[in-house]
């Protein structure tokens, strides 16, 4: 996996946390992390990542969590 793909996955995961965190503190952490990764992307790429995060949340699709759970 290349660095850009890793940054995109991290951005999406951070956005998902910011949106669905059970506490305001965790939501703020997710938002802060998303801001760190956002600097690597254009506006269009950010919109795509936001859409992807929403789709994953709506469909309960968490590929990174299932992958790490298998480790």
C-alpha cells in the first residue's frame, strides 16, 4: 500500500470517528486527525473521502477494523 493510499484510509477512518464517536472528546480527536491528513488532498479528493466515510458508516463497512481484528 502506497503512502497516498495510507493517508486516504487514515483520513476516512478519522472522519468516521469524528462523525460517529460516542463522546465529544473522541469526536474532536477524530476531527483533529482528519485535519492532519486533509493537507495531502485536493478539495475534490476530500469530498470523495467524506462520501466514502459516510457510505462506510451507513453500510457498517469497516475494512480496517476487520483486518486488524484478524491480526
